[in-house]
């Protein structure tokens, strides 16, 4: 009997420790507004990608929607602490869940804006082949209601905000949100400084497009500061380094393909965490060789 009791307590302890460590691994940093100028903030923390907030003359523009109600509630509260102006616009830089799931928790009347291709991608099957939750008609009110093709400007009173599309890259519909006075661009997931770049081939993303896209961005915008979904703020040198790194990978993959290597053999020449990206580059080169 006594042994049974001890065993029971032991099991309970194990369950407790397991629950605790699960809770810790799911622990989420609170939302934080990092000041970039009197009107512009980087929004970090919460569940989902880093984004931004810009206080216009009459209303507020938010970039990225995070992925749960608590994170969005913290964004709304954070905006309230800075201004009594309402949230007017929400920009989804692309269709990944960590950027758009929170659309549904923003105040009614918020105008959600994205690139036309991004809106289409909302309905795309997920990477594991399951249906997108956005195919449920109940989600319709939270889809982007305004889209653009190449470029659009928003005027929040005297302040101009530019939305730019530079072509296929991380996905097929990545928006760069540019604040000319602050010389600051929010570029979604078009760079990962500390992780290997993600290219969503299953949605139509393309690594060669990614290189063209970022090169065009540097040539078009006189931005000095670049904020992204999952990295620290960087500068033009940081972006150029990412372009160069991607080009070097592409060149290496091309050389190995020309030497007759299979995908597995090519992947073996790279780090383990580059496997998925290398697979994308490999299929892109194979496909373009077929087109020649
Ligand atoms: Zn992301």
C-alpha cells in the first residue's frame, strides 16, 4: 500500500514537472513597442512575427497581425497608451499564419491591406497539405479588403506610407512597407539574419526571385533601416549580405547539378538546416534547365 502511494506521488510529480516545462516552453514574451521615431514603432514579442505601428494624424497603421487574441489585445492596449487615435489600417506583409491569424482580433472597421497575390495565398493549402482555415466563410470579414498590384500609397494626414511589391520571393505576395521620412522599411520575412532564409516553394516562392526582389528594393528605396518578422533591425549592408549569401548558395547548387549530383548528394554538401532551402534551389534550377 505504502509503495503504491509513493509510486502515485512520484507519477504526480512527473506530471507536474512535465506540465511546468511545457508551460515554460510555451511562455511568450509580452508585446513591446520599440520607438524608432516620434510616430513609428517596432512591435516585438507576443505570439507571431515582429511588426510595427505608425501614428498618423487621424489614425494608426499596424503592420502584422500576430497569431492570437492575447497578442492583438496587447497591441491594441499598447497603441492606446501612445495615442487616443483609432487603429485605421492593418497591413499583412504576406500570408503566413504568424503574420495574419490575428486579423480576426483587430477592432471592427480596421481596413486590412495586402498584395493581391498575398490575398490569393490565404486560400492556399498549408505546407502539410491540409485545407487553409481561410476557406471557412466565417473568416471572410478578416481577409484583406484592399489589395494592390505594384505599388500604393497611404496618406495618414500629412504622413505618406508607401507599399511596394518587388516580385516573387519568400512567397508570391510580399509587401515592403516604407516610411520615407524615417527611411525605414518593414519587409516581413524577406530576410532571416540568424536562421536560414525560408522560401515557401509550396506557395510559389522562389529563391532567384528573392535575390531579384531584394536587389530591386535596395535600388528603389533609400531606406537605411530594415525591420523584419524574425530578426533584429538591419541596414543596407545586412540586406546585401543576405543577397550575396543566397547567390553563393545558388551558384554552389548549380555547380553540383552540373557535376551530375542528385538532390541528396547536393544537400550533403550543405549544413543540415539548409536542406529545405537547397531543395528549393535545386528544383528551381532543374525547372529552368527544362525550360531552356
Ligand atoms: Zn513569419
